[in-house]
C-alpha cells in the first residue's frame, strides 16, 4: 500500500505532465493555424510613408495668405446667366475660403475687399497687399466668355445672356510677378487639389478661336495658364495666383458655383494647396526668404518715390 502523501504527490505530478502536454499540443496547433493566415493579420506592417522626425512642416500660424476678392461693388465684373454680379460670387467664395483657412490654423489670413471703380481699385488692392508682408496672394474670380459666344434666353420674364459652351475652372499666373516660379508652384498645387476632388479645368483658353484671350497653358495636368498682364498678379510682391472658380455664364455651372457644397469643395482644395505650398517654402534657407523680403521693401520704396515725383510734377 502507498502512503496518502506519496499518492497525492504522484497524482499531482501526473496532472502537471498532462497539463504540460496539453499546452504544448495547443501551442503547436496555434502555430500551424497562424502560419497559413495572411501576414497582415498576424502582425501590423509599418506604414508605407513613415513620418520622419526631421521632415519639414508648415508653420501655419506664421504663414499669411491674402485672399483678394476680385472686382468691387462699383465694378462688379461679369454677369451670370441669371443676371447676378460676379463680385457677389467672388465675395461669397472668398469668405468661405477665409473661414476654412482660419479653422485650419492659418491665423494670419487676410480677406481683402476693395472699393471703388475698376482702375483705381486695382492700384488700391495691389498697394494694400504689398503692405501686408504676405507669403501668398490668391485672387478669387468667376469666369464668363467673350461677348461673341453669348446667347440670349428668357429668365423669369427678363432677357438674359448665357453660354453653355464652356465650363470648368482656370488658374492664372504672371511671368511679371516678383516670384513667377513659386506662383506657378502654388498654381499647380491648387489645380491638383481641385482635380483630386473631381473638378475639371476648362481647356478653351489655349484654343486659337479665343483670339486675344488665348493663353499659354503652363501646366496641362493642373490647368495653369500664363497671363502676364493681369495687374494683381504682375504688381504684387509675393507669389500670386488668380483662380477663376468656374463659368457663371454657363447656366448649370452657375447653380453649382452658388451651392455651399461646391464652395466647401473649393475651399478644402485651397486649404490643402496652401498647406503644401507652405511646407515647400519651409525648405528654403532663411537667407533666401530674407532676400525676397528685402526686394519687396526696395520695390515698395521705389514705388513710393515714383508716386511722390509724379505728385510734385503735377504741382
């Protein structure tokens, strides 16, 4: 006969051996199952584009964008197919973009609304923009067509003009700008962001039938045209781009451009383009940025001196 103590010890050892054998069998079975599963389920793969600790980023609170509202209340620009002023479209969209930029952290954004008649307002808007020490200017417009393309239609008992022949946005830069390279860079970024959201640019400005309105297409993928004589692009002392958000002469596109959904879509594209441009600017050495600021100061001083000379001659 075995003693009770010895018997309990043997039983305990047997149980321990059985448990060890059970867990070994379970572990082997689990390994077999895991070996046939897709790798992605077993372990987390590192991201395709890991964020580098030293990667440049945009200092949004310090980056200033001037949003220039195209035209004025006294010189309202083009008429839409239903008789609305372009200036009203420009102001609504610019306000939406302004809000989106502020919410994204671009705290120094300036919404610039200019008063007065056409020619005088052009000088006023450029002078004000140049005093703001901005990093970027974006002028907001809505497009029409040359008069020869317009047709007549009855809208609510009133005769209006329209053209459904063209639709889509367009982006313009000037080679006369102080920084044409960076102007084109932002224009291309903006065009790509609009394209990513399903918006198409209009190619008709590159066609010969546009006559004196024909423009050179600098970026055929993003829809950026060269328009050297645009005053607000040529005379401003920072990278500058003009966006024609779409054709309000086109009856369907007019309705789309008036919708909050389209305005929010364009605003989101602008925010992402500004952020990308701001990040790209962070690559530049501080000396290069300082030299650009110095050139702006010299140009501004030269403009003020010329203005004083013209005033003295009038006397």
